[in-house]
């Protein structure tokens, strides 16, 4: 167990971050904090891809003209994470815009209060 | 020519989505025309793709000339062609509805076109990560559209949808990551090759689980459906019609694509527990969705819960992976899109004309709006699955597939859900035609002239609580009667006619799916 944690700590961090993110989304009544929880959850996924791509002693995949010079790190997971970050940022923007509108309408970002007001 | 069709199918609406925003610098309310032209072009492209698929069996495009496993592939085959056709037809049809029903803002049509592009992307991509990106484009546009009437309730519903939808997409991405770590590729065909033989592997099992739960959230399968009734109920009627017909449909298509192309039926043979798990998940969804729909009184909410049940059916069809069941699932996927789109459009017309939003409000509307009520009746009966109709075909093939695969409980579940569907459709029809005429209703005003399909100006209604319309009549959710155009009624009637006509199209579906059926 200790061995596993010592060698695979990045994956352990991925799981912890994912669960923390999920917990924030479920437990926090504050809508902004829910969005932050969503960001934490997404960061966990990014960490997973980065950790999976890590190669001990690996260099960036820029191959010199004469070849050789490995081992190289696979660039694909990094590209995936870059794309996923862009997607995540645009989602956060939309989410915050919605929170602003909810605040304009109900004067609060507390989920319980919003539901109470909306039911009336 | 055929090799550029697929990229154009995705690129045209995405690029055109910029135009309404640019136009809004100079003009207002011009977005609709941009969307109409784009969707017409899109329908032509879709027709060409469907024709090419029917001739060659499949159309491939290698984006940028990077062959697999490095590049991204766009593929249209017998499984995606019916969905491409559905997206193109519904996008065009909903525009006819939106012309009068609104919203008319330019920015609305930017999101609309972005959504069309995203849906097409999910449908034709042959790359698992690319599918995630398009799912998120679809999601982003949908969240914006749900909140398009700028009311507080729709913003709350959209935020709830956003948080759950993004969680679903992230879970899908984790599953894709596991599959990538296991195989080193993201191309669906390549993945299928490299996953073969390692099906019992824990990473592969986890990958399947994450992908399925993620897509289940997007599809709104019970108990992952909680975002969906709110989103459908509080979105403007135009948006509900559009997203109920397409967004969950395309997510369910993704479930089918992942099961059939990536994990393949061999995975289910190697790991029967995975198949059982999906079938149980689907069966619970079918029953719970129907039961919840049967106790609703609000029309849009009732139809939303009904969708939960219908998508359970589709997922069950895909998970059975027998030729009959998959055929049934695809037919039901397309059929449900048309039925639900038509029913939500009808709900929009009834709300605009009579202010009717609950089952109780529908009392005797069958005599005041005979055309729309008749279409509701036909669509409702199709939803129950009375032959000859597309609703019957889908359920029939799924049930036959279940029996042939030895999964008797699924056939029983299909039968039970049909009974429950009948219970809520019958309740609706009873209100429409046989409700006591003396019963006071919300919309018992003097608007008998708003009839016969062309009632462009609805009569003055005795409105109990006139909703203060703050931002220029852009809120179809207000209870005051609004204009109903011939186009809106035509959309409802067309959906009903096509839903019945497709009941004779088994042969067409079989020809298309011949190459992809397991």
C-alpha cells in the first residue's frame, strides 16, 4: 500500500481531487462554490492524463533530423489536456454567466434560498 | 465530392454561427434568416451524405490527411446516417416553429447553429476524444439555449444541467483516458482492434463503466436524469422542442456507437456481467421514467419523464446487441426524436394559444384546436406504440430482440412500460376530448376564434396572473396568449404524419443498418 502510494502518488492525487470536486458540487449550497467544485473535478481529469503521459527521463517529442534521442514523451495526452482546458474554461464562463443571472433574479447564490423563492 | 461532405456537415453550421453575432452589430432579428439558409444547406449536405451511405455503405474522411491511429477520422455509416438525417430535418423544422414562437435575438441563432454543428460532429466523428469535444460543444450551446428566455427559473435549470452535464462529460473523458492508457489510440476502429483479447482487464472494465455512466448522464437515463425535467420544463418552447428531439438522442446514439464500434459485441460475450449491468440500468429507467411520467400534471414535465423511459428502451436495445434489438434501438431513436419534438411543439402551440400548461388545462381543447389536438392524439398513440407507426416498430424489434437473446425480463419491461405510457396518454386524450364541459379551467376565456390552424391572433384571454414581460415579449413562458403561426401548426402536423409514415419504413432502416448490425 505504502509502496503503491510512493510510486503512484499522482494517481492517488487524481482520485482525491476527483472526490473533493464531487463532494463540493454535492455538499456546498453556494452556486459559485459548486462551479469551483466542477473545476476541481475537471482538474483531476487533467492530472490523470498528465500523469499517464509521464515518462521517467523522457524528453519533449521534438525529434532531431537524424532521429534518435529518445525516450520521448507522448504528446497526445498533452494535446488532449490543452483541448480539455479550453472546453473547461468556456464551460466555467457560461456557468458564471448563469450564476450572475440567478443572482440578479433572486438576489442570492444560495441554492436552498433560490429553490425556496422559485417555488413561490 | 463525397470526401468533403462530412467536414462540411460539421464546419458549415459552426462557421455560420458567427454570422448572427456579427450581424447584431448592425441589425436585430436577422439571425433567423442566417439560420434558415444554413439549415437548408445543411439539409442538402445531409441528403447527399445519406445518399452516399446508401450507395457505398460508408463515407470516410481523414481530417488533414493524417491517417489513423494519429489523425482524426470522420465516418458516416449505416448507424450514423439516420441520425444525420434526423438532425438536419429537425433543425430545419424547429426553425419554422421559431419564426413566430421566438426568441428572435441574433445571439439565440448563434447558439442554435453551434448546437447543430456539435450534434453533427458527435454523429460523424470516428475518434473518441473528438466525440468528447463535440459533446461539450453540444452541451455548451444547450445550456445557453435553455436559459435563452432570460428568466431566473430557466437559469437555475440551465446551471443544474451544466453542472451535471459537465460531470457526465468528464466521467466520459476519464473512461476515454483509461481506454487510451490501455491501448495508446483514440480512433474507434483502432480501439476495437486493440481492446480485443483484453476485455477482462480491470482498466478496460473501468473504462466501459466510466464511459457508460458519463453518457448515461448526458442521455438522462434514470437515476441520472434529474437535470432533464427542469431543463425541458423551464426552457422556452422552441428550445424544448429542439433539444428534446436531438440532444439526448445524439447522446444515446453515442452509447450505441461506443457499445457497437468500440467495445463490440465480443466484449459483452467476454464479460456478460457488463451487459447485465447495462440492461438492469436500462430496465429500471424504462419503468421509473414511465411511472414518474404517469403521475405528472404539467405537460412538459410529463413528456420529459416519458423521454427518460424511451431512452431506457434505446439503451436496452443497444445493450442486447442482437440484430433485431439494434435495429429496434435505431428506429426508436429516430422515432422518439420525431414524436417528442412534435409533442413538445404541440405543447408550445397549446400554451401560446390557450395558456394551457397542465393536463387539467387541456380540458376540451380538442374542440377548440382540432388540428393540433388531433396531431397530439396521433403522436400520443404513436408514443404508446400502436401499429402502424414508428413507435410500434421500435418497441416491437427491441422486444423481439430481447426474446431471441433470451432476455425475457426486458420484453416484460417493454410491455409494462407500454401500459404505463398508455395510462398517461389516455389521461391526456380524455382531457382533450371527453372532459366535462362545465368544468371551470384556467383558459376558459372567450377565445373560440383561435382555431383551425391559422389563428395568428389569439383571442383575448382572461388571464389570472398576467406575467409582467420585462424584456420585450421574449418570454414564451408567460401565460398570456401569444401568436401562433401556420408554420408552428404545420411542424406539429408534419411530425405526426412522418411518425406514422416511418412505420412502413422497416425495409429502409434494414438496408441502412445492414452493414453495421452485429
